[in-house]
């Protein structure tokens, strides 16, 4: 069975990997300027994951934003409240999934139940293929899926077909 992954996301991840370190640092700085709360959350994950895995989460976040922007989407600033709400919702959803069927609480079922399974699978596979069991132990994989699922949902929530900086304010 062929796993569905996002070609655009894969291409963006490859470009990030092949780019110069200086360009990558500029990407990090740019996304930090555009999404300070989200990137603060991502940076704080350093305590929860190995250095290698954490670096890949940052790359995955940048790649997701870039691939969505490539489709013509713009993003409103993700607020602390949105961040907290999405995380709470994801944690609750994961707990419900585990309680409903402890044997069925697998990586595959978690991915399939996500709001964007193809994007989640693509980001998860990218990190999984670039880490060892020591860098990403089994017990951290559910946390990684939770984090990636939340990041995807936050970008989906913030996405807009219109540039928020040039949109005309309306009373509607």
C-alpha cells in the first residue's frame, strides 16, 4: 500500500535541507517575526525532544508554512489563545482515541484521525526518517504526532486567501 504524502511538502523539505545554513536561519527569523507565539511554542519544545528531533520540528514547521504559502495562502498571526485551544483540543482528542481503543492507539490511527492526514504523515515521516530510535524514542512519538497535528491545525486556522496586511477592513 502506497502511503499518501504531500509532494509540495516533500519538495519544500528537500529545498530546506539543501539550502545554505544562512538561508535557513533567515527562514527561522522570518517565521519568528510572522508567528511569534507559534514559534515560541516550537522553541519551547526543546525541553521535550532531543536536539536533533527538535531541529527537525522547526524545519517541518517552516516547510509547512512555506508549502501552504506557495498555494497562495496568507496567515493571520496565531494567538496564544488559539495555541492553547488547539493544544487542549488535540490532547482531549488523543485521550479519547486512546480510551476508545487502547490497542488501536497506533501512529497510523492517530495520523488517519488528524484534520490533515496527508500533511501529518508527510511531516511525521520526514522526522522519523531523519532520526534514530535514540533521538526519537517510541514513547516520544505520540507527543511528536500531537505537536505536528497542532501545528498543522494552527496554520489551517490562521490561513486566509487574502493578505491580512492589504485587506480592507469591513464591518461584516
